[in-house]
């Protein structure tokens, strides 16, 4: 990894906070930065404020920022040109923000011969790609640096996405969950996943009315789980809607864990909706008896990890073949 140190990182703030949070935390740890400069818009001002709280209180960074029209590249260019800290060794993070923000930042990096980085999350890994602009006509990729999977935990992930969230002390269940069986199954599944190396939070509530049964992290992959004793199509609605409304991140994994549906038609409806919502379904037959068998424990951990790492629609099609072809 490069030994060069930087004082300032210049960020472009978009609707997704992780492309800003992870590179800044990584640069604080390995590049020695002491200051962040954020270029944000009216639509991302609250996200910027949330990130700044983290930068200041947890990373002990100095903070500066300027609001711009996110689609006026000339304005963005002039703003950064005016405040660009030429004397304190900056590096650009070109991952977030609108494309005009990225274009302006790229142009300034080229003009002033400043390095820049890009945060890549495709392919099952988090990678910082470092570019140098000094000694070639085009930017030169100098390093691909794999970021540690534990660069953030679930509490951090939630805190950079939401102003408020809390873990409910008591959770009510209706429908097929009688005598608080639902809470007991959720707790059992939480313990199974924890024993298999996942970080899990149970009963996460996000005001005003988003309730999540289980929030999980496997490496840097994050997902939400809805637990049902009996699979039915409404199970997909209950997880797809919160993930969209709560703005949990573009790549949030969505999983419904449930016992056998009443019939094949119900399973067909479940998988139809799951495919539309890009949500995975894990059927555990033992949930029908209000427990998780040893066989289903292994199945749960294996399939959940597989979906979080590679959420491919082909996996839902294989479920369709398995459960509906007979």
C-alpha cells in the first residue's frame, strides 16, 4: 500500500452515504487525512450533515463543505477551484455525487495534478482504486487496495443512513405467530446466524413506522430479514416496501425466511413477487413446528451468505424449479 500521506479528502455527496463514508474512514486510517471537504446539493444536505457528525465525533476530522447546483458543472468547477486547498496535499474521492460533480472533480484533479480514488463494490469485494495524474497524459491506476470487511458495523451503517433508529425492547406479532412464537423464532435465527459468523441486530425500528425483524452483516454485505412461520406473498411486501422507503442503500440484501406455504399456488405467488423485488426466499420446513432443525440451521446460514454475496436472480429461478416443478 502507498506510503504517501494526504491532509484533505474532497468528497462529492450523493444519495448513498457509504461511497463517502468508507473511503473517508479508510483514508483517515491509512492516508493520514485530517480534513474533509464536502461538495453537496440541497437534496443531499441532510446526508452530508449526518456524515459530518461521524467525521467529527468518531474520526476527529476537520470539516468544510459547500452547497452547489448538482447539475451545473461550471458552478461546481468554479466553487472547488475557489476553495481548493492547494497547499495541504488533497486527494479527490470521485465515487459519490452526480455525474457533473464527478466530471468537475476529475477535471480539477487533472488540471492541478492531484491524485484521486474510486470506491468499487462490485464483484463481492470493497476495493479502493488509486489513480495518479502527474506523469502521464491519462490518469494511471496505481493500486487496487482491498478494504477490510469490518470497516463498518451495523450500528455505523444505520447511523450514516438515518437520523434516528432504535432496537425495540418488545415486538408484537399477529397472524400465524401466537403466544409470541415469532419473537422466539427471530431470536433463535439471530443466534444461529451469529454462531455462523454474521453480525445481527434484532428488532430494528426506523421512525416513523419501519420495522425490521433482523438486520444482518456478512463481511461488508448488509441485508434485512423478514421471519414468517408460513410463507405467503404478503411476506415479500413486508420486506420490499421498508427497504425502498427507508433508503437502506442500493445494494441492501432482502431475504424472507419462512416455513412451508399452504400450497403450491401460494409458493408461486411468493416467488413471483420475490423476483420482482429482487428478494430471496429461504424455506425452512422445521419452522412449521416452531423450531429450527439442525439441517435447517445449516441451510439457513449457507443460503443467506450466498445471497448476500451474490444476489443473482438465477437463484430465485432455481427455487422456482425446485418448489414448483413437481
